[in-house]
């Protein structure tokens, strides 16, 4: 009988790194500022300068691409949990 080897695949992301996170929600005047504040709660050095904002063609939605410097998978998971739970966020990728 052969022993089962533990899964030893390399991590998909090399930490630390700058990771792009796309956040989408309905157009709201404070959407970008609210998302920046949420990210700053976990990554204090994050600023609005790290955000690329686009409105949908109909103007109903806003898409933010936030370039966040992350140091671990746990930190990245925490960021996704905070963003996904926020009432203004439709989804975060």
C-alpha cells in the first residue's frame, strides 16, 4: 500500500504583492470613498490613488479596480470578506 503524499503545489500568488481587486456596485456618490475607507481598515497605507473607477455605459453601476498591496492569503481573504459583506457592494472579484 502506498502512502498518500500531501498536496504540495506551489501557491498561486507570491506574497507580498500588489493584487488587483475589482469591486462593483450601484452608482452612489460615496461608493468610491466608502470602499477606500473599508480597504484602509485592513490596509492602512491604501489610498484613493490606487483606485481606477469606471461607470457602466448606462451609468447605473460603478466598477472600481483597487490595487492593494497584500502580504498574505489570510489578509487577502479578510479583504474579500469585508468587501463582499458591505451593503453597497454587488460583488468583488
